[in-house]
């Protein structure tokens, strides 16, 4: 991968490309086929995980294509009117029930988008569908962005472009969204030093691969954190709760990948999530910066791919409590305990 430092734009694009490249643990040569059932034009998850004939209540991290995003509101992407405003949205804008067909820049901050569809028809290689960073100036949002009950849909991109793109990169409150058709799903990166963030009730699935992950292909993560510093605000917090993260593209780093690539990472709570797919379901790596305060509590993992969890460098999680393999027939999905990595 070539490094170009002549302009901010080139630097930001490089960071995003490296985001998608993940780590050496993503070098998988297998392809994965997904259930081809359709709900409102989207792939559902495997039936043995989504539903159970058992009277036992499903683990709360088990979302499915019917319960999150637009389908959860009785809407589809095609039913929404096309957005006609600027790609760089004005600060303090509130938008609802819009179909966005081009990449969106939310770096002005203070923006709320609900019950909408982010389905770009084209995007620059390595760039996301939605970002809270201006990729020309490097400006990052300094007031809270919220996206909820929406779809991030990469289905109209060509396969290579989709594989090297991410649904969302930045810092925001992301709740009850459905993400599919990109190489990677949701990424907290370019998060600045002040804003808290909540990532709750989202379902990321149907990620796509391109090429050989061991050489020039993409790497996939359903959810990743690459920076979230508490140096300026020690009480700053990132809460990641009740999501379903599935990374099964075939070029997978894993369902959740926390790596200090673009800055230090502090004060992350990962709680009550269902982690699925290939690679590892949970990965924690110290690379260019330190991390601290990583709390991993009451999550479920399928144990597929290379296994449920690993740590490379640094002190490891500050707290590792009641994380288990997912058993859909057991109370709260409580399968075998996963040892602290």
C-alpha cells in the first residue's frame, strides 16, 4: 500500500483504506454463502440463530432483519423520497424518511437522521457511505450526530467498490440500524476528543469480500473502533450494547475489532452483543497507541472462525464478565463460558 502525504484528502483516504485492511488476523481464504431469504429486499440471518421454537426468550442482542432499520418501522428504501439537499449537511439539521443516493458528510455536527436509507450509487474507493469527517479539510464533528432506525445499504455499488467501503465512519449515536452490502459495517474512527457515543440495537450482516485478503483484497469487520481518546475528557464513554455483529464475508478480521490504529482508545463498554462470523468474534489490539478501560460484559459469541476472542498487546480488557458461547436454546443464550483472552 502506497503512502501519500501531499494533502489532507490523501491522508484521510489512506487512513480509511487501512481501516478496511484490518490486521494480520484477517487473512482468510474461505468464501461464505448467506441465507438468500428476503425481507423487504434484504437478506435475513440464518433461521437457527434468529428464531427458536423453544419457549426460552432469545438473548437481547439477537436482532434480525424484521426488527431493526426501516423494516422495523414498516418502511423500505424504495418507498422513501430521494434526498435533494447538499452532500455536506448543514449543522443542526434534522432529517427523516429520506433516501440518500450519494455519500453523506455530517462533519458540521449536531445532525439527526431517522428512518432513512443510505444507499449510494457510487463512492470513492476506500471511503464510507456516511462520515462525520470532511475528507477534504479533515474537519471532524464537534457536536453529537444521531442516526437511528435507518438502513445502510451497499447493494447498488459494484462488488469491488462495496468491499472497500464502510457503512459509517466517525463518531455518532447509532441506534436500531440495519447495515449490509459493504466490506465493513460501522467504525468509530476520527472521533475527536470530546463526544460520547452510543452504538445500540444495530444489526450488521451481509458484508462483502473482494480479492485475496492475504494480499490485495479487503478485510471485513462488522464493528470496529480505531480511536476514542479519554485524554482530554477522562469521563468520556463509548457504549456498545445490544447489537448483532456478523462478519462472514470470507475476508474477515472479525465481528468486533478494537485496535489503536489512529489514536488511543479509552472507556469502552461492550455489553450484551451477539458476535458472529469468521475471523475472531472479538479482537483487541494495541498497535500505534495505548488503550485502557475496555469492559467486555455479558456478550455472546458463536465461536466460529478462529474462535471467540483474542488480545494482542496491551493489558487486555479491564473487565471480562459473563461472556459466553451463544446457545439459542438456553436461558439468555448462556452457553459455555468464554475464558478471558
